[in-house]
């Protein structure tokens, strides 16, 4: 019985480790995507404003400040 429990724990540890790696990769990818987005938006010559359907301003770039 102890052998089966040990095997299940080991399997669970491997699954947890894999999920942790996948979560870290997803986080890193999201950070790169956000940085790329900010670089494009912040350096655009045109003003950019994003709003919600409720007309709440979510973000804007430096060029939008002069609008």
C-alpha cells in the first residue's frame, strides 16, 4: 500500500512541477506581449485611446494627451 501512495505522490509532484513551468512560461509570454504593445503604443505619432463600452478610458499614449 505504501508503494502505491508513494507512486501517486511522485506522479502528483511531477504534474505540479510541469504546471508550474507552464505557468511561468505563460507569464513570461504575457510580459513580453505587454512590453511589445506598450512600445508600439507609446512611440506612435498618432494619439491612441482605448475605452470600454461604458466609455471609460482604459489607456492612452503620449500623443493622445494633446488631443
